[in-house]
């Protein structure tokens, strides 16, 4: 009976191997059956050697024949498996065994930032602005480096720039004179970075948003407000500080309480607001410390400084900018979907050192708070103050409550009302901001 069962199995497996193209699964099945039959044959042989009856001897001989048949079927299936691709190649049919080439394509994302706003000084202005559409390409080049490119199509609207445009904001006639009605398309960022270098180092080369504070590094669609804080805007301009050069990041080997990072950046002076028409070298340093105070709370503190030469047609002076910023975040692990509180703050001191006159200082400060009180709802408020770098006797402040609804991680709608005092004159502005993201690059805060 045992031999009959073996013969049926062997015949079935051999028939299956011949009826259809052999696969790796077929070959593995034959090998497993062969191993099982080998074990049973060895058991029968031990019975024979111990003096078993002649019937056992006959059954063992039959089992050996069945085992030989299975071995022959397995060898034939394996030979066909190896020979089949060669035959296909001989017939001119391509058989590819390389990886899918799609893995080499970069990740592609698109983000949008669209505004509707009403300014109390000019309610009939162009109140709808597709302020920015951003195309992001990013890819890991190899195990050692990665690259990111962000192409932004930008149109000004809704921002508050009190000293550049008086108190009309971006919606008034003075704003049109300053910016014009044309959209700009530019490479917002484009760089390659090497990660995991020895001694905790990292290297970035290209054009990138610089590490002056924390918020300047974020793209506009990721900010906790509709624009950068006023102290950053009056020194860096509407789009923040983004220049081309090299950046070295060092994860300091300090063990114990806290984690510490240092950025050293050397760039070409391409920011017109900060450096004018200069194309010289500017330098920036940023030291950042991070402390996990409790399982639900962390504190982050940053020190920043940048320097360069500002040049205009008939004027030149050294520019030095110093900043301190912090983030305090409370996110209880058990209820992080429903409760979170975050406070961003900082101070900025700008100094213009003239060759033939006294230095001129401009001070600024800001605080931005957010509180998540439901899974999709965030209430926020911000206060910002700054002096005019060109005229330190002029100042401006802003107070703005906001309410944000996250439809999902892809779509966000924020309503914000801004009370602004610019050079002693008050005005208000209501902003309804809609941001959306397609692809893997979401509203990153890094």
C-alpha cells in the first residue's frame, strides 16, 4: 500500500511537470516529496537489515523504483526551468531580470496656497490671489546622498509689509507699484545633501532656505500663520532668506541631557532686501538645542547670526543680524490626535554698520501660539513687533487670532483676522487661506 501511494504521487508530480511549464514552486514541491520518500525508504532498509520478511524486501524494492521515478521527474523539471529562458532568448524574446526602472524616478509632489482676503483700507482690491503653486521633486540618489528641487510659481497678495508699502498692505495701490501684477516662477530650493558622513557631519550644496531661526526654514504653505513673522519679513523680504551656497551640519557629540546641532553656511549674497545688489559672500551660523522635558513636552532653543555686505548704487554698509528663537510643544501621547499646544517665539536684532557714521539697530520680536482642541480644529493667535531697519524710529505691530480646520493631512483651511499698526496708523485685514498637497511632500515642518 505504501509503494502504491508513492507510485501515484510520483506519477502525478511527473505528469504535472510535463503538462505545464515548470515553475520554481513545482521544483520545490518535487524536492520536498523526494526528501519525504527518502526518509521512508531509509526506514524500510533498516527493517530489511534487521531480518524483516521477504514482503518487506519486495516493498522496499518497489519504493526504490518509485523514488528513482520522482528523482527523474525532478531533474527533468529543473532542466526545463533553466533551459526555458535560454530558449526564449534564442528565439529573440527578451527576458528581463533587472529591477523595475520606475524606482529611479523621483517622488513628485504639488502644493497650492490660495488666498481670499479683504483689507479695510482698500476693500475693492483684487481679493483673490493664487499665491503659490509649488512643484517638488525629491529622490534618494544613492545610500549616501539625496536631492530635492522645489519650483514655485508665486504671486504676491495678502502679506503685510508695513514699511515697504505704507498701511495699504499688499492689496492697495502702493503694493501694485512695488510688486507689479506679474507672477514669478523660480527655483525656491534645489540642492543635494550628503547624510551620514563621519563624525556626525552632513553637507548640503545648492540653493536652500537658510537656518536663521526655525520658521525661516519652513515653506510658506507649512507656516503656522499666513506669512513669516514681521521681524523676518522686514529684514529678509516677503519670501524669507533663501540663497545659494554650501551648508555643513554637525550633530555635536555631547551626551547626556539634550541634543545639540550646529549649522555653518556660506552663501552668495542674493537676498536683495538684506544685501541689496551685493554678490559677495555672506556667512550664517545656527546652534540648536533640543530637550525632552517629559514624555509629552519638549523645548527647543536656537541661536542664529548672519553677516554680509549690503551694497546699493551709492551706499554700502555691513549687515549683522542676530536672533534667538524657541519652541515649546506639549503633545500628550495618549490623546495626541485631539490635544496639542505649541508656542513659537523669538527676538531679532539687526545692525547696519556704516563706514562713515554711527550704527543703526532695529529690534523685533514675535510669539505664535496654537492649541488643538479637537481632532481637526486648531485655535491660534500671534503677536509680532518690529522696528524699521532703514528708519529705526518707525515701528509696527500685529495681532492676529486664527482658526484652522484640517480636513485631512492634504487639505487645510485657515481663517485669520489681522489688526495692524504701521507707523502709528491702524488697519485690519481678514484672510481666508486654503492650502492643499498632492504627493509625498506634505506641509513639512523640518
